[in-house]
């Protein structure tokens, strides 16, 4: 009865959901195809291959996290069906797995809306051997139809905060046991931490194994990393990345950069260290122009990365700039490798934070703000390992200015910075292996099912 009521309200409010998606699509850009037939479980051509392993990575972060796992499945001979909900996730998947898509080993698709008919037709069309959901993407009708079609469902690299558990309990209060039943339908849950596992159990999951975080197994292109380090060596200036800024944060950091650069311009003495070059990297492309306007209004000397990235004669232009506006997608490994310090945003406004592991994986120590609920365990571990600093709201009324000031202090302490860099590489290396453990657990789970 709860699932029937849930479906009724989902249908009732679906126009509002589509309007919200359309609004987000206008802001984020890209081809969202909100009313594409695929999103309703309609496929004009029959599926031409054997039963694939289906991996669902809802958006950009989950797609990047799934990279090593998908490559592991492909290396084992599996054909992979990769689904997404957002355009950014789909574009990133197309970039990461371009060769595999061209070879026919991986196929991309939209995840259908959580209507009973759409999810049933999706599962009947592709007949996946198993479904793997990355991090946390549980939909009641999808889970119910998977049970009916006997498709085993696995939650991989699952992170489950207290806030997430609270949301689940609120939903179950409105629709009794709806989410409890959905989580119980999981055949296997592969949790990032013991705390995640404990909360998953309270949500209804049963077969739970702690295997670690897929994001530690990030596959960074060596060419991009080497190119970033080479670019920094040519520029001959300390570089600070302000990475993955989200709504409201660009203005905070532009204001802080304006204050510091004006203070530097009024110094009497010659500084021991050249002023840092800031890389401002908005997370979503819809804010590239907004960030450019903020920089221009602040009177900061800036250049767009999109205009100089292929210009071998632009080094002197970069040396004269105060900020590079990084207005391209898919180049974060280059930017992190080019930087000596990374300020990972999404955490300076109450937005939950962004992944800091990728920066540490190239040996770039990190500064984050107080709002990191989405990556709480990784942030805590990085701080304890001495590779990250987390600012608290009580430290400063201007968190962005405090972050830039801390970055400058780190840059002036060359031995300390080298130590943090080495510790960052060591910390990531100590936590790798989640992919191997997940593949082993998935294989064991599938073997056990075939023997029943």
C-alpha cells in the first residue's frame, strides 16, 4: 500500500519534478532530454547483447567514483550498461569510457523515472545480470521491479550520513516502511565505513560488508598530471587552486582575492615569494560567465583558461595575471597537479563539500571549509593524516579570506609543504584497494546466488 501511495504522489507531482529538472538543465547546460523515451522505459530497438552488468552513477561525482569499478568489470569480460540521471554525469561517462563505448563493451543510457511501468520495461529490455548502484540511489519502484525480474541489486561504495538516515525515516513516516522495504531488497551493500554500515542497517539493509571508498582508487591520467606539473614549472609562480566552487562561493573568493591582491600591490618591500596565481574553478559550467563578471567587476587581472590552454606563447600572459578562470570541463587532474595548494570548495557554504581525494592523489595538500557532511570521513582522515586543514565557522567571519591566507602561509613554508605533499600521496596509497575488494565481494555474491 505504501508503494502504491508513493507512486500516486510521484505521478501527481511529476510535472513539478520535470519543471525543476528543466530549470536545472537551463542553469547547468547540456542535453538533459527530460522527455526522452528512454526515461520512460521505451526503446525502439531490441537489446542486441548478452545480459550486461548494469551500473548506475547518478551524476558527475558518482560517475568519476565508478570509473575504477567499471574498468574492473570490463577487464573481467563483462559488458557494462552505465546509466545516469544528469547530463553532467552522462557527459563525463562518455569522456571516461569513450574507447569502451566505441568498441561496444559499454553502453550508456538514462535511468528511467521511478514509475512501475518504466522501470519494469527497462529491466525487461536489458535483462541485466546484476544492478550496481553507486553510493546511494535507492528508488522504491526500481527495487520492487528488480525483485520481480530477479535482478540482484548491489549498493557499492555506499555512504550514508545521519542526515540521510533522517530523510529515510521521514519518508517512512509518510509512507510506512517504504524505504525500509527498499533497502531490505538489496542483495549486497558495500559500505565505505563502519559508521555507514551501521546506518545502512538501521535503514533496512541486511547483507553489509565494509570495503572502503572507491574514490581512493581514482584513475588519474598521467599525461594530464605531468602536463600540469610541467606548466607550473614553466610559469615559475606559486599556484593555488580554488576548486569546485558552487553557488555563492565564487563571490566569496573573488572578494577575498581582491582584498589580498590590493594589499600586495601596496607593499613597500619586495616580497620573498612571488604572489600566488589563483585558479578559480567553478564546478558547473553555467557559472563560468557569472564568475567572469565577478572577476571583472573586482578589477582583478584574469584570463580564461579556454583561450590559452592550447597557446604555447601564453606563459608571459599568465605570469602577468592574478587569476586564471578555469572555464573548461574534465581537466581537474591538470589543475590539481599544477597547484601547490588546493582549496576544495562546496564546503564554504552549507552545500556538503566536494571530494578532496583527487587533489591528494597528486600530492597537493588541501584546505576545506566547515561544511563537509558529504565527505565527512575522508575529511576527518585527511586532517588526522596532516594532509588537510579544515576551517571552522568560529575561526573567521570571512572563511574564504582565511583559506587564502592559510594557503599563503603554507607556500612560505617550503619544507612543511613538501612534507604535506608526501603525506598526501601516502594517505591515498594507504586507502586504495576498494575496487579490488568490491569486485571480490560481487563475484562471491554472484557465485553464492548461482549455487542456491
